[in-house]
C-alpha cells in the first residue's frame, strides 16, 4: 500500500477563504494538487491570486452563508465550474462576545446559523453526490470550544460543540458510503476572529502563558492537517476532531 497526500484531480470547495484559516487551507489544497472553489461573502482577491500561482483551477462563488438560502446554488456553481466536489471544507464562521446577562438572541442565532446550521446543510448537499460516487471528504472547522466552554462566547461554544457532534453523526452515516467526515479544532490562531483577544493585553498574556508551544498559531499551522484529512492517507480516519493547538488541550 502506498500512502499519498497527493490531491491531483480532486475538486475542493472551501467556505470563507478570503482570509485566515480558510485562505491557508485553500492554498494548501491547491499546492497538493486540487482545483479549488471558494464560497464566501467577500471578494477573495488575494486567495485567487495565490491559487493562480499554484497552476490549479479555481472558482469564485459569492454567497452570504449566514443562512441556508444559497446552499444549493453554491454547490451547483462549484460543480459547474470545476466538476463534482470531492472535498468540502466548512470553514466560514463568526464569533460574538458578551456577558451571559447581556447576550442577545440575535448574537445566538447569527453564530449558530452560520457556524452550525449552514455547515450541516452544505455538507448534506455535497454528501449526496459524494455518497452516490462512493468517495468524498468533509472537513469541518471546529474549535477548542468544541471541548471547552470559553469566556463570554456562549453561542460560539454551543455551535462549535455542535460541530463536533454533527461531525460524528455524519461520519457514522456516511462511512459505509466511502465518505469520511472529520473536524479540525484550531487552537488560538492569529486571524480576524481573534483580533480582539490579541489586542487585549491581559487576555493575550493569559493565552500565551497557557500554550505549551508559547506562541499564537498561524493559519498555515492548520493547513497540513487539512491536506492530510483531504487525502487518501486519511481514508480510515473518520468521525474525529483533530486539535491543532500548540498543546493547549494537553495542558
Ligand atoms: P476570519 O479570518 O474571520 O475568517 C472567517 C471567514 O468566514 C471569513 O472568510 C469570513 O468572511 C467568513 N464568513 C463569516 N461569515 C460569513 C458569511 N455569513 N458568509 C460567508 N462567509 C462568511 O477568521 P478565522 O480565524 O480564519 O476563522 C475561520 C474558522 O476558524 C471559523 O470557523 C472560526 O470559528 C474557526 N476558528 C478560528 C480560531 C482562531 O483562533 N482564529 C480558532 C478556532 C476556530 P468575511 O471576511 O467576509 O467576514
């Protein structure tokens, strides 16, 4: 048996890839050989330029993934542009911070809809084709708050804990159809998502003190795990939440 991380000939669909972790994953999948469709609400100019530099094909699909409304169109446009989707990366996500007493229903719904509801229904839409073809990889971006409660982010903790659960639920059902479903739980990664924490001197110090590796993660730190889970090297890996966290959870 030969172990391969090569993604040549595969088509990937990555959500929220104009910045941060999604951008790093999209570029890494292309460097590993995949053609990559980007689905998001903002123009992904920098990511498209980096994809072009890899020589792979790409597609830019503009969609607000705060609701399930564009899900069918996103999948149809990705497949029309590049062919059937072999790899789905559910990365798009938001966070809202507030004390429990002041947390609003809007902040609850926005985070749970974007981070959990759309993730499931986009997976459902892509999994139909994957199951029919007998192969596919779904990679969900979870969080340390799939394991922990966090501070002042109740809807994010709920949604990301839900991501871990629905990853296992989908994996159970799709395993016999040749589709693997896994999640990556990034640690503290320096992106827009964590800008408020990086800017807060106290929280920044507390976070760094707890990370055994002693630094914030970079988006590129997540990319290798995504390529692994997207590749045939991970054909017997399913239903897992893989922490890439500089050792945070081990502490
Ligand atoms: P980011 O740079 O803010 O990336 C988030 C991405 O999601 C952006 O492309 C954003 O687009 C997109 N997005 C948000 N709402 C959307 C919507 N309604 N429709 C379409 N796209 C939408 O932050 P990031 O840290 O890379 O976050 C990526 C994922 O990693 C998220 O699921 C996040 O929860 C997760 N995560 C991050 C960390 C961390 O420490 N940074 C840790 C654990 C998990 P816009 O640019 O248009 O907003």
